[in-house]
């Protein structure tokens, strides 16, 4: 049995209770959520991001890990700040791990960016 880890944020995480979180899956789900919220197709976003439709689809399904350059290109095509996307991914990972991270970015700033990913 592995011990609980102290994260420095919120409460300790009991690593025996939580399924491993795949970062690529969480990133893909957030990207898909943003795209669908905008009512855009994979074809539109892949063309604007200059990535193949099939590869973007695999990224959204968590089957491929996007490089930092590709992730930046996809976020730019979605007109979604990379920081906002990564923040949402971070919150999803924290929830899966059972960790509560204090909200440090005001909701007003998130609203001003015009990105809703929940």
C-alpha cells in the first residue's frame, strides 16, 4: 500500500484510492469542450491550427499527446488562451485526485477571456 502524498495544496492525496489520471485525456476533453461550445467542427479547427483532422481527433480523444507547439496552435485556432485551457485541465486533475486548489484567478478575468469550458 502506497502512502498518502502531501501536495502542498489543499489536503493530502491518498494515491491508493485514485485511478491514474491521463493528462493527454484531460487536455483532449477540455479542447473538445471548447470547440463544441463554439459550435465548430474538427475540420474547421484542424485547418486553422494546421494539423490533420485525424490527429486533432486523436488529441481530443486522448489517444495522442500534443506537443507544446501543437497545443499552442490548437488554442490559437480556438481563440482560447493556453493559460485558460491549462487551468481547466489542472482543475480536472485536482478533482480526480481529490485535491482542492484555492481559486486564484478571479471569475471576472475568466469571463473577460470569453472561454467557457465547464
